[in-house]
């Protein structure tokens, strides 16, 4: 069924509403399966890819999938969309219509036959299931500067019918500053994971801006963290495959196979840039955001680049 008709069918259900879940703004699609999420049986070699939404999850997921399986299982990249290769742990969207169901994250992860399993999460660090800590799993956290992150999230909420209605840009940045976006405040998310890294050594903390600046160098950091030996040639070939334009054109990476997203409103692979916030923030919005940012981040040593 075409996307437009499918979305119309969903209309009576409407967009999900935010509610407080253990101190974090959430929607039911990420809490309905909570018991199974909390009790998820992690394995020691699982690799968790954790981010605040829109920080570069898909990019790093594709890089890791290629690093691990690109050589031995090349058909994987051409037949399975990234959300099946790298299950989204906490997602549980019920069947939308007869033709369309989205995989339940924990079920998909349980069915994965790869070793290691690559698993995606947007959970703030305090909500990560205990199994991952008990098994001492390796985790790759990707953070993106707040301004570009907010812009990307705004457009995502516009086009994704299973996200809350974002409203206009001005009201959206207010919500973003208040932490009234799904998965709660960006500020707590990035600092929470940053602090955890000080005591849990199996976290690699990466920045979207660094990936844009030098993808090859960041891939080397990933390989060294994961103990992967790859040749410069292999890394170069992977780097080519995960460039923005290549991923945008690749139906197995660009989310075009997900029926709840309306690409006529905005594509999933939108711009892929550092500094697009300048096309959205007015001078007044920027000043207010900066002032609020200073307050919220004053106790953290984390530093972001809003341009490169
Ligand atoms: S999600 O829904 O949370 O999993 O989204 P996520 O993948 O974290 O973030 C989507 C944004 O990342 C950009 N992106 C990339 N940028 C540069 N290069 C590559 N290869 C790449 N892949 C994804 C994507 O375009 C979204 O950012 P915006 O700013 O909206 O374009």
C-alpha cells in the first residue's frame, strides 16, 4: 500500500504523546516492551551503538556492519535494511496495517545470527539494561552538537508518523531545551554517557563532527577500540560506501523501506552536515539557546564543535 494511504489509515491513532518514564520523556513505542528490554540477555561480545536520536547512529551502524561483516557476508549489505542488521533494542511499534509491521527490537536482536551482534539504542545511560554492564559489553556512543542535533530531530519528527508532532521550529527549540523530546534532554544524555565513560572503560565516545571531519581517522579509532585489524585499502573501500551520498542513495541504508516515514516531508538522510543550524536559528533564538546551553552544561568538561 502506498505511504500516503498507510499514513491516512494511521490517522485515527494519531501521533504518540510524550509522558514521563522514570524521569525521562518517552513515548509508548519505546516503553511498551520494557520488561523484555530490561531483562535483555546481553552477550559478552555484543556491541551497543548508543546515541541521542539523530547523532549519527545509522552512519556508525553501517560502518561497524561493514567492518565486521562486509568481507565475509557481502550479501547482507545488499539485502537487509540497516534496521534489521542492527536492531533497535527498545523499539516496539505495533502492526500498522496488514502489509506493514516493524520488527520488535528485542525479538530481532534475539534472532540475530551474527557474532558479534550490533545493537542500537537511544536510551540514556541510566536506563541501559543491566545485562550489558554485567557482560562488560563494548559500547560506541556518538554525540552531535546540540544545535545540529536539534535541527535534525525537528525534521525527523516532522516526517516520522510514530514520533510526536513537533509543532513549528520556534516551539520545537523550546521543547528541546526543556528536554520535552523523546529520550529526554540532550544535555543529560550526552553528559550522562560522558561521565559513565570515566568509570566504565568499554565505552568509545565519538563525535559526529569528527566523523565528518575525517571519517578514515575515526574508523581507525573504532578499529583500535574493537581490536579489529583492517588494511588501509579495506578501510578506504568502506569509507567510500558510507559517504553521505552513497548512503542516501542506498535503500538498505536510507530508511526508504520504512513505511511510517514520509520522505515527501523530509528525507531520513537529509543534509549530513555540520552547521546546518545556521539555516534555522534566528539571532534571537541562537542567543537564548547559547545562554541556556551555558547553564545546562556548566558542570561538564564536554566540548562540542558547532562548525568545522
Ligand atoms: S536515528 O533516527 O536517530 O537513528 O538517526 P541518526 O542515524 O542518528 O541520525 C541521522 C542524521 O545523521 C545523518 N547521517 C549522515 N551524515 C553524514 N554522513 C553520513 N554518511 C550520514 N548518515 C547519516 C543524517 O543525514 C541525519 O542528519 P541530518 O542533519 O538530518 O541530515
